[in-house]
């Protein structure tokens, strides 16, 4: 797939009076699933516009030239991350190869915004205090001294101008809140990679169980012999049998002969498919409680995919537990239909385990959004 490249610092076009470089800004990602990339470029452009306006219309603060250069370096790194060609799906989801790009873009944009605040004079910075308050309240705990200092400054400056001594506490608190959001995003990226790896591992385990049942269908057969029914019932076939379990018409036979005559290589396949379908229904039911996410990670999709192989495995394990007499009062199913019905129940029951992962995922997603507008909601890791 064709992709665009990032010009080096030496090749970066000369900026006009408004601080823009139209040729460099014309670069845009062309890959699918690039929402975070577009957002990075948009935020970088907003910061550049704010810096250009501040340097053009407001009294200059000490070190303004160095600050502008520093901001440009941050933005260049963020844009380079956004315009880097994405890795393949395997490297992206299993190895987290794109996580570092997301973290680089977010961290450098946050640093650029903090430096942009340092460019503002006292009067303009005072106008940004409500925005700083919102960021600090959302991501810093109530007892954090930086948040307490921001609250104090916010109250005091309602009746008087902002002083130079109050500038740095405001900016440091703003940057600390942004850093907390960055850390939560890093945690979310790590959780997504672990969840993806777990899904692949569970799927491979389901395939291994299927292969075992296909090649050795009588080793752990999904078959039952209700003695009072005179039948041996497996997942795909039923055979009339004597009280000893031998097929009708076989002399000196026993239950092993009846199971060998009835068990099929398709038994495990049918049970796993039924369990998978039941898990799919459970996944659809949980999606109504899982809201969408604006983060770069497709966490709801990964959660839904995990349920499918988990349902296949839980259906097989549940039937083996019944066959082993683990479920009191339920030791022998008397038809293939009953076996399929219990496979559905056990396949849906995987929700008991994956539901805990759903709750954990919701907590991690909520943490990325912070503590709420009022700063009262505790984090899941608090």
C-alpha cells in the first residue's frame, strides 16, 4: 500500500508569517483505522495556530523564541508518529507495535500544550483557568496538592489579576493531569494487547480440543448411557443398547463397545459449534452495555471475540463434568438433543468468567476518561 513520508527537519518547509508550513501540513495518513492519527494532526494544527496567534498579538514572555522551537519539536515528533505507516495486524494487536506510536503522539502533544501555556501572558492565561480546572479535576485526586493549589488560585484570581508566582503551579498541574491521562492510555493499550493474546490462546486451545476429539473420539467421549432408557446417546448419534451398554445384537459386549459403536469424530465439532453460538448470543447481549470508545484500541471487539472460543471450551468441559457425575442428580443425558441443549447452557455460561473481564475492561476505559467532570469518581485502580 502506498504511504507518505515525513520530511526531515532540514527539509521541512519554511513557515510563513502565521507559523504554518502548508506543504508539511498537506501530509495526511491514508490508512484505515486512522482516527487517532487524524486527531493527532488536528490537535497539532490547533496548537500551531494558538502559538502563532500568541506570538503575533500578545506581549512576549521571556524565552518565547526557545519555547516556540520547543513546541515545534514536540509537534514534529507527534506528527511523525501519526504519519508512520502502521504495522500489520499481527504486530499491531499481538505485539502492540502501534502502542508506542499512540503514546508518542499523545505525550508530545501534551508537552506542546503545556509549553503553549507558558507563552501566554498573565491576562490571557487567566482566561484559560477554567479549562485548566476541568483538566485537573478530571485526572488528579482530590487530595493532590497540585489540585488544591489550582483550586486556591482559581478562587483568588476571580477578584484580582494572575501573578507570575501563580503561573507555574497552574501549568505544572495541567501537565500532571495530562500525564495521568497518558498513563491511563498506556494501561489501556497494554490491557488490549493482553486481551488479544488471551483470545488467540483460548482459540488455539479450542482447536486443540477439537483435534483431540476428532482423532480420538473414544478417549473422552461426549456420550451417555442412561441404563433405564436402553440407549447410548452421543452428540451426533444414538444407539440402542442393553442394560450393560452393549449394542443390541452384540454378544458378550459392554458399554465400551456401545460407545465405540456410537461415538463419532464429529461429536466434539458439534458441541464446540453449539457452545460457540451460545457464546455469540451472550456477546450480543453484553454489547448493549458496552459503550463505544474513542480510544485507538478496539477493546469492545476484542472482548466479543474472546467469548467465542471460551464458549466452545466451556461447552465441552461442562458435558465432561456431567459425564463424570460432578453435577449431582444429573449423570446421564438420554438423547443427542439433550446433549446439544446442555452444550448451549454451558456455552452461554462462559459469561460467568468473561463477564469479569468485561467489568475490568469497562473500568480501564472509564479511567481513561478520568474522574468525571466534578472529579468525584474513583479510578478502578484507586
